[in-house]
């Protein structure tokens, strides 16, 4: 008997094969979009930087992202749970540090310059929040449906035993991580804070947190947002301006408007109209020289103009497919932690893509959200790769049947 033949084969790309194909497809689209859409950036740089320079930059980022995915997918997902808390704390501290030592653009501090790289800690915090929350929810599965997460609004009663129990069992371990993440992200990026809130809320719903508590949390959140908007806290003034502009699009006539007065949202709709069903062809976009950020904030509109609505629908389906694959991986998980981790990360990626697309077709006000793995950028691509690597890690372990199945962490009593 040849013992070597009995050893399992080791593959470089492991886990869900369909997910790998989706990632590869999005990476190819990213190269096409960035190379063509950065023509204006090259022109503004007076040929000091050419489109080839920006293409090489994006290729390097994608290669680094692929390397990160390959490493992350090989790590046992239980190790992520062990380091969830320190990773979360470091991400929070880095995001807070941005407001003191970071670069500020358009009144928002978002990046920490590291060499020639602009690091955006909020992207790391989005992933870290899902990781930490999945760990906290998984460890409380035996009695999660009995735990309250919202303390009484009568703060003077918080010293009472029943309120202290709410704080120790629900508020501090489950609710506080999400609130801290939203608070530190909000001053620089309102839509990212809402994205973190949405993913966290759905994770709590899936983890069987009491539905009444989740409804109360939604109500409290709406009240807080109303207060923030009323007193123009953080970047709420910018958000109000974007909402006002968006309302004008739908309520005021926009005909016979000089092109120099058009907003990027209006130019993106023109780009989509120009693209039609089959598109203008690669490198034939007319609106790329008119839009401020066709390579990032309006990458989908640029893609439609050059490649048409048919391929744009295919692109949309790829992002939805990521979430459907995550649901399939979730169903195969034997324990709560990897299942919640997979769904939380996939939800963030898919929702970010949907927000980006809805902005370009003017269904919602501007958010500044990039198109995951496609838009030009470093931190977004890097931490999207980390998230996908974690999902692939869980998928790999499902295939290897390497999960231990302790009853204390099993969802729905499986």
C-alpha cells in the first residue's frame, strides 16, 4: 500500500469554487474599468501619470488582495474567533486615530498615509465588527432568546440588579460593539455606519435575538438619526444636502441644464442612457471626462456606458450570487460562529454593491460607496479580499468536515 497516495491533495484554491470564479470575474472587470475610466485622471496629471500607471496600481492591489485571500482561506475559522476581540479593539483605535492624524478630503477624515498607501481603517472596522459580533452571538446561543439587549431609558435605574444583568448579558457584549463601530465611523462616512448597522441588525435577527428588542433598536436608531440631522452633527449637513439634491431630481424639471452644472448623479444617468443595451464599447465612454470619480463612486454607470445594460445585469447578478453562495455555506455550518460570520460578511459586500448601484441609477442619494473589488482603491479591495477569504475558509472547513459541533454554539438547536 502506497501511503503517499492516501494523503489528501493540497490545492492552492480551496473552498467554494463558484465563489472563486465570481472573484476572478470581478477582478477582470476591475482591470477593464480602471484602465479606461482613469483617462481623465491621467489628463489632469498632465501626463505625469498615465492610464498605464493607474492600471499598474490597480493590478498590484488586486494581486495583493488575491495573496491575502489565499492566506486567509487557509486559516482555521476558529482562530478568527480567538483573536476577534483584539482585532476589533485595534480597528476601533485606528479608526479613531484617523480624526487626529489622518488625511482630510471634502471635510471628512478617512485615511492614514502609510508610505505611498492611503489606509482607511473604517474598512477594517467593518470586517472586524462582523467578526466580533459573530463571536459574541455564537457564545450565547443556548439562551439568546431570553437575553435583553436594550437597558431601560430611565438611566437612574441602571444600578438595579435586573438592569445590571441586561448590561452584562446583552448590552455590553452584543449591542455595544455595533454602537461603538457606528459612532466612530459616522463622523466621516454616514453610509458606512448605516451599512455596519444593517449587517449587525440582520446578524442579530439570524442569531435569534428577541425580535421585540430588535424592533425597539430600530425605533431608537430612527430617533437618534432624527436628532443628529436636526442639530447637524457629524457630516449630517452633507447628508442633508445630498438628500435635498436627490429630492430635486424627482420633483423639479432638469431639462436645458448646462453640462457644467450637472452633478455626478445626473452625469451617471446620462452615461447609463448612452450605454443602452449593448454599450458604446471598451474605451468609448464619453462621460468619463465629465464625471469626477468614474473609477470609484460611479464605476457601475461607467461600466454600463461602455459594456451595456445586458452585461450590467450580469454584474449585478454576480454580487447577488455572492450572497446566495454564502447562504449555502451557512446551511452547511455545524456551529453558529462560522455561519454568522459568513452571512454577516456576505451581507456587507452585497449591500455595499447594491447601494453603489442604486446611487448610479438615482434610486437613493449619493453615498460615496465604492463597487466592491471593482472600483479603484486600496483599503476597500484589501478588506473585501479579507472578508471573502474568511468566507472561503469556512467553506473549505465545511468540505473537510473540520468543524467541531458543540451544542452551546449551535444555531436553531441543530
